């Protein structure tokens, strides 16, 4: 999954694709670089980010989808937690919604996605971007992440989402301190087994990798990102969400070759 941020304040990109034509060109480059789907984001959800209203987000995202729907061969996902934005994006041609709140912010999201017959990613987090680290307090990291994601899955199904339209994301970097994010990656097979759904992992350039990158800013964290991506693939992740698509495609290919040679008992998801 290639990341396409169309915000003026992305934490991880040197370029900000606020112009729809530039954003569309960047998406086509991501596809050419090996992306299997594109995730468009119209609001930064990094810790401490300021929220934007639905109208602003729609104005950023929908023109890009419209510019791409006849030019891309791969599906478009939209990274939003707002039901109105999801409705507009799916109506414009997106095929998936990536809800970082796991339906906590706007429970109406699930019914909207179900009505469109689209897929829905439910991510684990706690609180909002301004206070998520204050809520990163776990006695049983895996047990709590699993229980809270199971709750999100149940809410989605109650709202009409079919189980086979749901994916889960353990939310590395969200309401998790670095030790927690590394712990989630290390124990990803347990999380996946407990949830029984395809797993998306998005470690790319996040702050939990900063120390491993020698304190480098986000755009310079691709080497530790590569390690996290390889670990996720070996642990059974179905989708990895990344910024540096051509480089991470190579990482994924190598990790998949190793994974194919693992003993069958170690293959946790298939």
C-alpha cells in the first residue's frame, strides 16, 4: 500500500501533494514502483496534529480520486475516520476506507462503507492525536489490542459490514510508546490468529523508529522501516503501508521468499 498524503503538514513526506494533478502523477509513480493499492490521506493524524473539517478533507481527496479513477489499474483506499468523507470518496471511486480510529470517532462509518460495498480497515488506537500517548498504558499489550480490535470488528458487523470486507491494523505508533510498537510487531502472529482477519501494518517512517535511525527525521527513516516491513511480512502481514514504495517492494519480495521456506507450523496466517 503506497501512501499518498494530500495535506500541507504530512510528517513523513518532503513533498506535499496539495495540487490534484501533482498528487495524481505521484500516485501513478507509486503504481509504477510496485504498489498494489494507493492510500490517500487528506488529514494528518500524526500525534499532535490539528484536525480539519470534513469539507476541507473532501476538497483535498475527491479531486485526486476523480483524476485517478480512469488512470490507475490498482484500487484506491482513503485514510479517513469521517463518515461524510468516506461517503464522498467511495462515491468518487475509492474501494476501501482506512479508519485509524477503528470506528471510535464516528461509528456511522461502518454503515456508510457497507452501503457502498467497499472494504474497511479497522486500526487500533486510543484517544485523539493530542492525547494518544497519555493513553498508552497497557498491562497486557496483546490482549488489550486484540480485545479492542474485536470490539471494532463487532461494531462494524452490527452495522452491516460483512466479515470478509474487514481488515485489521494493530496500529503501531498510535497510542503506543516505542516499546509497545516493537512488541506489537514481535507478537503479530498472536494478534492475527486471535482476530482471524487480514492484517495491515503501517510502520513507515514512524517515530518509534527514530532511535534506530540515529535520531533522523521521518523522511530519513527508510532503513529501519525496511526492517519493520520485513518483520511484518515474516510474521504474516497481508498488507504493508509504506512511503518508499520501490525500495519496500524489494524488501517485501525478499521477505516473502524467506517466508515461503519457513516450516508450515510457523506460517501463522495461511
